[in-house]
């Protein structure tokens, strides 16, 4: 039989037919099985379509394999084919494949595989054997039954193996679901290739064994064969069928790729939707409020906790700020504006009012979302920390509250058998310490070994007292070592739940809770309470505590220390000129430099504003302390780079030593402050140590302040007037009113002794108003209508109703406004330019003259002159006094006079004391002069004759003009 099959393959078939038939058969089988796999996840018509394609590919492949081989078959006689029967063979092949695949579409159990193998194998065999009727030869076919049966069995076995090798479901019944990823797994593709090889082998083996079982018996007497279906036509039909199979393969590949793409897109869409749903579910289950808002402040998303606090209708920033507690609302709003302007994360703790009207503490965090450097939206969270702020109350909760907390699972639980030392610990107990459950022995010795050495004695002692029955409950905060070696704060609570007949504790049950967050919050609160928020230096309270502690040490063990009180020079000018943000940055830089210069045990603190203090823990006398202070002054005086500008300030330092200057903190600080006052008075940017005389000076200053207050009430003040003359003719123009203090015991007190004191204490306001009223009242009674000039202080300009007060005084005294001239310094305008200029314009609108005093001594005199049209500028006496000694002074005075002429502003020279000064000024065109050369300040009664002579001169000059005119 084997010899017959070999002869059939080698002798009766041409060499190209066998491999070509096998190749076409494998390709068709692979396409059919691939299409069958496409039918598996489909339902309805879609599934039937793929099933029909698979049946066509398999049937067409079987048919094509047969007829490709038949084209290469040479039985030794002429062969032709009946077209109808040939076509019927194709349909029979497709029908058998359809029946077999229909069984396998939804299930791959072994019974269905056997049935499908029988159907497909018998169908292929039937096609080959009965199909011989469609072959026309000049003779007859004789079939070898044994070889034919072997062919059928071999084909069915190989077909069964092929179908059995197809991918199957894990349960043996249902098919696997469609994957949501890309291509099928590599194992599944391999099974498909193997199955197609087995199926192609079965078809090919069955065909060639059947052809070997058939022998042709020629019959010369038979009619000649008429070629009804030429070989060329048959080859064309085979090519068309093969192309159709190829089209099915392409369709399968395209559909497979399309399905994969759809799967990927569906998977991604589902993942995106699921991710969004998860995020929404997550934010709704978070303990924090969550909201999202664009820069305009209106929320675009809020979670359930947000809506539960604010209500569903709250969306604007103003509505949310309205829920803040009034005590902190403005500060939080200011801090938010800064964070918003700088596009940085904003964090704060605030009390918010819920819908019931109650306030609770929340930790608020606002994080900017940036795109191309710009904020596109803010994500906000607010965590309820009311319980943390009130943590000391939570520690006294009842056992019922404790039981509820345990049910929540936030604490670790343990149950210890005191007789054996063994314990049961919950997984949470281990997790809080970073261990896996059971990683360490579960017993009391493990817990004790993890306690911080500094806490162990107190914890064990308290526990022993509870075990002995001295206290009802064990409760202790302590540190435990985590797996990573760090120390964490925990609260352990325990209670004996079982005692023996002798009262001995037998069973102890407890909880173990992580209180690290609360401890950190307490640490931060304690730090904030004792440190300055801007510089992070200790504040006044902590500094006093450390100072008192050091003084106590000195009292017990000896030694000495020094307190250095430090105040920045010209800091206010930096704030006014460059802004408070620059001022804050400067204070931080000063704090860093102070900290860098400290030795071990020293302490630097910010007392407030631009005031600092340094505790030098150990000094060797006043010289050592002064040297340390000088080093600090040099460090602080170095330029500070802030942004793109360089800022410089100085520092004045007062020094007090302990115990030399006192043994208590109050005395030391007061005397260091006195020394600081002395350093400032001596020119600033200097250090001065306390001297005994400073106490006396302070007492004298306080006494003088009290006397000055009384002087306003007791009418001890008086006015002196200094003449102002016209340089061209020496005629009297007016007087400058200067206040004097006639003290009952001190005598005449000069202005330099009490005016600065009045400025510092605020008495300058009532004092300045008294001077203005008295000067207007006396000038109104002069025999000649001369002008009177009155100085107003910067503090008076801080009064919003200053123009109304001046108008009231003019109305009260009867002095015409044009006879009053108000003198101010540029400091009035620099402090608050907008308001000062408004006040000056309102005064000038009354008809009052405005003069700038001390012109040239400020750093922005020209800018001030440009900002307001002054009637006069007064050259400071410091320039006039140097006219005959310093050429530079003459240049400055000449420039000021030229400036006055150019702007059309009158110029008055102060402090003229010599004829040379007067001549220079007259030659340079100075219109008015004032100084000792023309008269010292005197009471008005001593000037009556001068005023009368000027009036008579003016009257005589007028009569002479009338005579000259012929009147």
C-alpha cells in the first residue's frame, strides 16, 4: 500500500503539482481558521458572515487543492471533467466546512471537535471518491478499498488534531472574550498556525492516498474523451477561487486590524471615562473640600464636602471669603493677594462658617496650575483640622468615642497575655511602624525595646502603676522607633481587663495611635508663638526667656553677658522709596547676617519693626561687647542685593552688660535701649555702651515731657519773631514766628530742646496749632500789614482737616489769608506725597502763601519743587554760613537763585549774619533775607517800633510819590 502511494506521488503527478497544492491548501486552511476566530466574538449576522467566509475559504481550498493536483495528475489516458459535477464538488466542500465550523463557533468541547472532524473528514473523502464520477477517461476507475479507508482515517485524524489545536476557552466550553489590548497573544497565533498545518496535511494526505487508491483501467473500445472542461479553463477557475480565498484572507486581516484598533480606542475611551469617574469618586470620598477655579475666582468644580459646607450655590471668591471668621478675614485676603500675584502655592489655616453658622478650623491649600508660565486655574483643598487644633480635648474622649475610633481602623490594637508576655497585634499596629505583620516577635518585650530611651522610664513606670491598680487607665504619649530608624510620636492607651483572684493583672488590651501630625502641628504652633514670622528669628517673648535664663546662670555660677539693642538707620526711607516688599527682604537679609555672626550660646531676635536684639552669652567686658557690636554694624552696612537693585542701611547699637548694668532682664533691656538712643543721637551707625548718666538723661527727658504738656495748659509758651527784609531797599517784608518756652524754673527753653521731644510724643500737633493761632492773632493787630511766616510739622499734615482748621483760625483772628505764609520741609511731601499735595493745594486755594523751608538739604528737593508750585523757597542757613569760606557753597547758592528766577519763585536766604554774606546775596539777585544781621528773634512788643518805622517810611514814600506826580 505504501509502495502504491509512493508511485502515485512520484510517477503519476508532476513535480510542481504536489508542493503547489499543499501550499494553496495550507493558505486556504489558515485563512479559514482565521475567519473562524473572527466569528467567535461576533453575534447575529456578523457572526454568520464570518462563518460563511471561513467555510468558503476551507471548501475552496479543498477544491483547489484537489484540482491543482489533478492538473498535475497523469494516469496515462486522456482526462476531462464534467463542469456541473466539478461545481457541485466545490459546493459540497463548502457545505461540509460550514457544517463543521458551525459546531465550533461557540464551543470547543471535545465532543464537538470529534463531530466536526468526522463531518469535515467525511466530506473531503466523499468529495474525492464520489467526485470521480465527474472525471471522464477512456477506461474505468478501480478503487482499492483498504487504501481508500486508510486515506479517510488519516484525513480525519489529522483534521481532528487540527481542530483540537485551535484556541479554546479556559473552562473548556465558552470561548474567550475579546481582548482589550492590541494583537492576540503569541501562544494563540502559534496554535492557529499549527492547526492550519495539521488541517492542510490532513487534506493533502487524504487527497494523495485516495488518488493512490484509484487505478485507471484503459478500455480501447470505449468512446474517446471529449474535453468539456479544458485544462486551461479549469486552471482559470482554480486561480479565481484562489484569488477569492486570498480576498477572504485580506478581509480577515483588515477586519482583525480594524477590530484591534476599535478595541484599543474603546479601551482608551473606557479607561478615560473610568479615570474621570474614579477621580470624581475619589474627590467625593476625600476628607478635604476640593474645588477648582480659574483666575476670575468662580468655581468650575466642587466636591460633595465643599457643597456641604458652602451650599450648592456658592461659586465666587467673594462668597467664600464671606464665610471666613472676621478676626482673620483681612489678613488671609492680603496673604492671598500676594500669593496670587506671585503665582505660588498659598497655604493658611482659617476658621470657616458652615451652613449651621458654626465655625471650624480648616487647613486651606491653593495650588496654581501653570501653562506657559501663566496661571490657568487654581486647585483648592480645605482639610478640617478643628480636632487637631483642639487635640488636648480629644485626648480626654470617653471610652465610647474610643470604641468608635477603633472601629474606624485608624489605630493599632493589641491584646497581651501578661502571664506569658505574648501578645496579639493588629496589622495596623505593624503598619504604623513600617513593619510587615509578624516581622518582629509579638510580645511585650518588642514594644518596650522600640520605646525611645528618653521616654522608656516614664512609660514603663506609668504602666507599672496601672498594672498595680493605682491608676484606672494607662495613657501616655511617647516615641517609638520605626523600621527605617526614625522616631515617631504615638499615643498608647491600655486597660487591664482581667485580674486573678489575688488582684494580679492577667490581660491588658490597648490601642496605639500615630499622633505625629498633631505633634508636628503643636511644634509648629510653639515655634510660631516664639519666633518672628518674617525672619524666623526668636521674638521678644523667647528673647526675654533666654535672657532671664542666662541671668539666672550668671547669678549662680558667675560670668557675664551682654544685650545689644539694634535699630536700623534709614530703614523708613527704604520702605517709603522702594516699598514694603523690599523692606521685608532687607529685614530678612539683616536677620541672616546677624545669625551668621553669632557664637555658640548667642541669640538674635527681632523685637518688632526694624528693631533687633542680640544676647551675647559670654563677654569679656565692655570693650569685647563693643567690638562685637562694631562687627555687626559692618556686616549690616554692606550693600544688600534685592532683585536688580542694591540697598544699603546702617545700624545703631546700644549695649548693656550683666551684671555690671543690672541683674534682671527688664533693667538690662531698658539700659541697652537707653544706650541705643544715645548712639542715634550721636550720629547713628555707631555703638554705645550704657553709662550711668543715661538714666539721669532719661529721667530728665520724661520730666521735660511732663512739663511740656503742662506748658500748653498753663500758657507758658510765647512767640518770638525774626524780621525778613527786602535786599534791594532794606525794607521790612514780614516776620517768621518762632515758638519759645518760658519755663517757671528752667527759664527760657530753646526750641532745640523741646521741639524734637514734641515731635516724638505727638505734642507737636496741639503745639503747632497754638503757634498758628497766636501768630495770626498778633499779626492781625500790627500797625503795618506785614506777612507772618509759620512752620507746620509733618505730623500736622497728617490731619485730613488741616485746611479747615487753618481757615477757622484765620476767621477767628481776622488775619487776611494773603498775609499768612506757611513754611514746610520736603519731608511733609515725601511721607505721603498724594495726600500732602492735596492738602497744600487746598491751603493755597485759600490765598495762603506756601514756602519750602531748608531747600537743598533733602535728597529729592528738585522733585518736590516740581510736584507743587511753591511761592517761595528758603535757602538753608548751612549754605549761607559757608559763603565766605567754601566756594562750593557759593556755587550752590548761586544755582538756587538762578533756579528761582527761572521758575518765577521767590527766594529767601536764611542765616545772614555778615555784611559780606549780604553783599554776595544782593549782587546775585536774592530778593529777601533773614538772619541775625537784620535782627534776632524777639517778642512782638520789642518789634513795635520797627513795625511803626516801616509804616512811616512807607507813608513818607507814598507822599513823596504824590508830590512828584503833582497831586
